């Protein structure tokens, strides 16, 4: 095989997928007119290219600069093209195996107008050279007709379009290379199987009347880079008629016979006339964007319109109006309804400012679109009716559309009779429409009668629609699928799911044979299948069809499109019915991710999505009891709340259910402070609601009561904001407000429960077990409020009642701690020693809890001032208490703190431990040991602070007292003087301590008689 043949085979491989677009006269007068969009696109695009309108600016015409390829060979080819290309070499460059050929054909096949534009002059040259060759070619032919062939892959969608389009027009969206040798074309078609299931193989047979006036074609063998065989090349957008399509069982190939269409062909003339009429002088650059919309290439269409503005390719205000109208339709299709409204308004603004646009028909088109968006998507019926009213008051060439829009708006509001009246007006004003389009109005009437539960009238309307469709269209036209669908849904609404399924299957059969696999009609049909099977509780079948719907949607729509998000939610809900929480969660996550891309913070639909995910995780937790799953549920509820608080006040009544569930989860997780916080938020909602519902308030306090009773550790604070540092992102005033919120609710709670206990004390004695819960709640609330005496009162009363359901350990700790807070050291010690005794006897108490108790005992001993005078008073006044704190407890404490001297200790310093031990010995009245430990502490401190500090002064003071008690007046006086000297130097304002020292000095100097 020669190198040329090998290169030719490579080139055939690159172009073996045909890009065709059928123009159906039936489609043009039907509800599927958009199917002709691609055909129209290429006719307009080629016209602009050949007229020189579709090309780059002169400073952008270098292919190398425009494409900036990475491959070295591609850079070399483009450099050569930029420098050496000449129009007489156009065909040679096209047929040459290079990146030029690959990029151009790919751009043409994929409708990539941005990459087609740089090749505008090149395509124009190709057309010119083909035209020249065409003249020579036709002169040389002895017969007035020839047949050419091509074997290639074709998408199954295109194949369906060919089959359903027999008798219609078709064009190619790239240059079509054919051979006069059927066997070679057949050989190529049979040489390899399709590379995937989306493709099939076809052998094209094209009859060419050389006398017909058409776009150019010619034998390019002499100009081609491959000169070994004849090659008939047809210009882009050549139009053919589909004569016959059939499947050949022998070769296992599709056979398609085309006839080259003359520009004088009646159908071709009619197409040209219709297109001219529809565009009405509209800028063809804008028409390209509209065609991209029809083709569901929404991103490309958006980019196209935005480039028009960016590159200032239009000047006329009416063109700007049309361009914004087109961009608005793109946003409408993409589900960006607010942006659609904005662009329709901009279009209207341009029209209003242009004197040439006075009463322009685009006014009514914009208003019609706005009406539909407001009614169907933005739920603003007032704006919808206002828009339709404006449409009626303009030069309206589509009154039927306006009345249909009004009918739909009333249908959505369930004003069925008014909806029917407007549909009748639509029919009365549809004389300029085809019967196929009029059928659409009868379908809508049938839907209204279905909603009104008038099945007989609905069936009558659907029959009328079907009669008009079969009269005006082919029996397999996809419009008829709309009638079948409406009939199916009618039967479904009346409970006949079997009959409904029959009609939906009929619709699907038509659609699958006539529509591309990305068409929204198919997506809707799969939705209907899913709904029917869901009604029958066939969840797996429903899932199958919902997923097929999603697959189709994602071919043309983004994952953030509202329709896609709706499908995610539908699939998620089916998985919920199956109790498959994992899969449900996956799809609801996709739903949220999509919404977060497009929706603003504060949008209530986001909160709903968060709550759906939260509900799933909560249900899943209830099934498997997994804390991590519960945490996820809580997180999503909190995200929902945070989102709603962007637009609502904290006390908004609509938040009550959210507060309840969040508080309940925190309670379940034993995060009692946060549970209480959200029950208080709930209470705020009830307290701000007028009139007050006391039942709701009482019920909430019952929940708050449960939170306090769940609190098993006295030192666990339930004040969330008061016990945490302000978050850096939190406003200082917001933080203060939150603290006041908690304090306010502490006041509310104390008043509420105090009122309850006062009423119950009228019924029960103080020691009644019926009061224990309320005592415990009030004791904790008052402690949070730092009303220590009130708190102590209820804890002591609770202890007297000896309740079985409250921990003695917790009560001892509470009472001891409160005495500590109010500096009743002796009383505090009594209960701390009781606590220690309980903890030592309890087999469940951890060692760390005992250490914590001794830590507090140590703090008390550091606070004690065992002066000589006070000792005698305390001995006299507290003899009973001292009998409780006997040597057993003192010895235990002594042993504990002496052990701390031998072990590492992070709580107390060496000096503090000696002072604690000294004070314990003082308590035991073992003055020698007390003096020893004071001296040890003093010596150690003086090493670091030789000039002394207030702590050293206090030690000297205590040592002076001990010496005085032992009768060592000189030592006592010496110690007091050192204490006085240090205190006057380091803390001269401490008058109380200085007076005490001076008083001791006087006592030593003047002994009592």
C-alpha cells in the first residue's frame, strides 16, 4: 500500500462520522420546529462566510496565534499555512492530512462557530475553487447524471432522523467526500464495526443531476493531496432529498439514497421563503445564536451572544434587542430565570428607545416570555398577568401564544374555567397557524378537563388534537406523542395505570424513532414512566426510568439546572422509600451541590434541601444507631437554620420545628447547654407570638425541665454563650446580645419554676419527694444566675429529702462548691470531706474525680487565715463542726498532700503544698509541724524572691502567730516585723493586712495581764 493510500485511509477514519441535519417541512409547522435548527444554522452560517461577514479581524487572522497549538508538528503546519497559503491551493490544503483538516472538520461537525470563524476565508476559497472545478467537471461528463457513494459511521440518532425524514431535505454540516466507485465505498463501510453502541454504519448512494443549480461539487483528484483516485467533494451545507432509507440484511448495513437538491426545487424555495419571512431582516449573526438554542447547545448559544456584545459586532438598537431576547431564551432554558427576566427587560428597553422599533412585534414576544416565566417559575402571578396584558396591547402577531400563556397562568392557579376561556380565545386567533399547532391548544384543553375530572370532555379534546395532527403531519410525527402522553396521564389520574402505560409506551415508541436521544420529550416520557411505576409501588422500575431521564437531561443541561435538581430529588425520594439511605443521600447531595451553584444564600429552597438531607441521616441513625450519622443530620439542620437566618429573625415563628429537632438532637447527644439554647430559642418564638399560646410555652418548659434533670454533673454549665470565647467571625454586639439572651431566659426559667414550686408547696410539705425535681432544677438555675444562697437553699433541701434518683456525689459537690464560692470555708470543707468519703467508698468513681476534690480542698487551706486569735474563737464556735471534720479526714488530706511532694504535680507549686500542709497541721493544732512547713515554704520562696512579696509576708505573719502561741515572743515579734516591712514595701495599700500585723506587734510588746 502506498503512503498516499495509507494517509487517505487515516483521513477517512477522521471523517467517517457523518454530520447531517434534516429539514422537515412537517417539523416546521409543528411543535417540534426546533428540530430544524441545525439545518438552518448551517445555511445561515455558510451564507455569512461566503459573504465575508463571518471572519476574524485582520489582526487575528493568523491560525497559529488564534489556536496556539501545543504540538510541534501542528505549530509548523500552521506557520506554513499562515505564511505560504494561497487561494489556488485551497483544495490541496483541505485534502492534506494535517491539523488544518482535523480542526476544521471537527469544528464543522460539532457546530463550534468559534473555531469555524478563523477558517472563514479558507472556506470561501474552497467554495470558489470548487465552483471553478465544478464548471469543468460538468462539461467533461457525458451523462447528465452521475451516482456517487460513501460508506461511513452515523449516529443512531441521525439514522432515526433519516428514517423519519424520508422525502424531506437534508444537508451536511461539513464537506462531503464521495467516490464514484460503489464497491470501494461498500468495502470501506464493511471494513470495521462501529466503535461504540451509539453508532451504526450506512452506505450513502447519491443521485446527482449535473444540470441542477446547487452548491458546488467537483472531482478534485487533480488538486487533491491524494491523486490516485477519483474523489467527488461536495461543499458544506449541500442540500439533498432523502429518497429512501432501508436496512440491507445481506450486508447488515443501512442503505440511504439521496438526491442532490436543486435550488429551484419547490421545497427548497419554500424553505428559503419561510426562513426569510421568519427572520424578517433580523441580523443573521443573532439567528445563529437562536439556532444553537434550538439545538439545545445552550452554553454555546450563551457564549455566542456574549461574544456579540463583547466584540461589538452589532450597532443597531433593534439588533441589540434581538440579541438580548436570544440571550434571555438561553437563560430561560438553562433555568436562570431571573437572568432571563433581566435580559428580556433589556431587550424591551432597547425597543422602547428606538424610534424605528415603534410597535415592533418583538415587544409582544418579550412580554409573552416574561408572562410564562413569572407564572411558571417565579410564582409571581401578578407580574405574569401584567406581562400578558402588555403583550395584548402591542402589535401582537402571536395572539394565540398570549392567550395560551394566560390560560396556563390561570391553570396553575386552578382557575380552570378561566383557563378554558383563554384557550378558546387562543383557538379563535390561530387561523394563521398550522393545524398541527392548533392541535396543541386542544391538548391543553384536554389537560384542563382532566384536572376538572371531566374525562369524557378531555378525551374529546385529545381526539380533536389527534385528528388535526394526523391530517397535517405524518403518522409517525413526534407531535402525536404529546397527545398520547396527555391521554396516558388522564388515565393515570383516574386510576387506570394499565391504560396509562399503554399510551405512554406509544408516545415513547414514536419519540425513540424520530427524536435525538437528548431530546427533552424523551426525558419527560421517562419521568411519566417513573411516575406510573411509582404509583404501582414498582420502585426499581421507577428508578430505572428516572435515571434514564437524568441521563438525557445531563446531555444538554448542567447539574445545577432546576429540572436536573428536581430529578435528583425524585431519585433520592425513591431510594428513601427503599430504605436505601446511602443512595438517597448521594442524590440529595447532588441536589444541594447543584443548588449551591446557582442560588443565593438565604433562598428557602436551600434550607429545604438541607433539611431533606438531615431527615435522611436522622432516619438512617434511627435504623443503625451511628453517632457519626446523627452528627451529619445535626450539621444539615444547622446549615438549614443558618441559611434561613440570612433573611429571618431568630424569633421567626417559622423556625419552631427546626429549633425543636436541633434541641432534641443536642439533648440526645448530651450537649445539654446547646439543647437548652435551642429550647430557649423555641420559647422566644412562642413568647413573641400573639396571642400567647400557654400550652406551647408549658410544653417547652417541660422540655427544658428534662434538660436540667439530665444534668448529672453539677459543674457542667448550661450557659452556652457565657462559657465560650467569642468567635472571631462573630460580631461583638451579637455576642453580647447572645449572652443577654441567655441571662434573660435564666430569669424567665427561674420565675417560671419558682412559681411552680411556690404552688406545689401549698399542696406538699417541704420534704415531699414530689418536689425533688423542681428543687434540683431551681438549684441549678440559681447557680447559673450566681444566686448562690438561693441555689444552696434548694440543694440543701434536696439533700434533706434523701432522693434516690439524684447522686449524693453530685449534691455534696454542689453544696461544697457553693460554700466555697461564698467563702464559707469551714462549711465547704465539711461537704468536700463528705464528698471524698463517698468517692473513696464508691467503686465507680475515677481517681481523677478524687484528685479534683482534693484540689478544691487544697484551695480552701490556702485561703485559711489561722491566726492565734481566730483559732481560739473557731475552736469555741465551731466545735461541733470540728467534731465532724475529725482527725481521720485531716490525716487523709495530710497523706494526700504529702504524697504530692514526692510526685510530679501540675496544680500546686512546691511552696503552696507546704503551705497547705502547714494549714492542715494548724487545723490539727500541731504547731511544730505547721512551723516546719511554713519555714520550708519560706526558705524556698526567699531563694527566688529575696526581697519578698505578699505571699512571703503572709507566711511571716502565720509564723509569728505560731511563735506567739508557743510563747516565743521574740521570734514572733521578729516574724511580724518582717511581714510588716515587706507588706509596706510591696503592697502599701493593703491597709487591712498592715493593721493586722501592727496589732499583732502591739500584742507581743504589751502582753495581756
